[in-house]
C-alpha cells in the first residue's frame, strides 16, 4: 500500500490533529512526518517565487512529492486561451521543486464547456514546456465524453476522480490515466464535511482495485473545518489494514 500516496490540499494542521504528526521545524516539515504528498493550492491564487518552492523542497524528506495547482489566470480568467507567458512563468517557479515535483493539477470552473480545439491547443502548449504528470479536474458534463477522453489521452493528461461527483464517471479517475488522482472535497457540504467511516472504506477499496500501474494519489480537500487530516490519516490506516489481510480476505472483499 506504500505505492498509494495519501495527503491533503495544503499542509495546515488543525489543533485536534497534532497528535497524528511528529515534530518538525515548520508546519510543512511536521506534515511530512505523516503524509508523503501534498497539493499546493495557494499557487491557484497567487504566484510563489522559485526560492519559496526550493525552500519547501528542502524541508521535506527525499521521497516526498508536491502536486501544484495551475493558476486561476490560466484555468478561469483566460479559460485556457493565450496562456503561453503565464504558463512559462508558473512552470519556471514550480520547477524549482526539482525532483520533489510530483505533477500539476488543472481544475476547470463549472462553467467551462469543452472546446476540443482550445483544450488541444492548451495541452499541446503545456507539453512543449513540460513532460511532468498533469491531471485535469473538469466540472462541466461536456468533459465526460468521447471527445474529451480523446484530447486528454492524446496529451497524456489524467482525469481526476472527484467527490462529490458531477456524473457517475467523475467519481473515479479515468481508467487509462497515466496518473490516477483522487480528489475528495467533502460531502455533503464541500470543503466542510467530514467523510464517514463507510465512505472511507469504500474509497480504500476503490483505490486498491484500480488497475493502473502508476502510483495513485488521494488528496483530501475538506480543509475548512480541519477534517482533511483526520480523514487522510484514517484512509492510511484502512489501506494498511487492507494490505495486511490474507489473499483470500482480499478476494472476498
């Protein structure tokens, strides 16, 4: 189960979760005593200097990885159009993470209808600049179609498995995704609600049953009331329990 990477959107640790973590010189260093990955969401709202990314990279273990969210200037304000200069600046900043860069996340607004030509142009632009893993979290039903799958696959872009799911297919990463990426936002109230034990058990089973040879990531984004850390830690426990069961027990499950 070590191949399955569990973490949170951001590394803030609420007071009620402090006992889950070891000691560290910073909040990020302390977070990294428990989780092997983190999603940088602040990059969506504002740029960070390369020195900032380099400092983050130096404060975590060698096998720790960061996922970095693309700026809203690209995804929301420019809607994937004419993004070359913005993308150049962003990649130049984030790539200061060096070997600890796990990949990039593109989250599209609910109003973003698929335009295959625009999407292809953007992903081609991205691929000319970076071969890093890239996942997309679309939030309009037009993206759950054969045309959308063709564009994503052409440029090696994975589709996020999100909860709450917009449509049935949205609840799991694309089966052919080069980077299986689960992103759970909280339900029934996004960003605020904690997940039940039953929900986490179902998630553990779904992640384990995935057939991609790539390492899955599971990111909890229900951070508003601090539930992400406790849900992520519990999922880690469930995954360990799954891995310790006899083969026959896994088959019955």
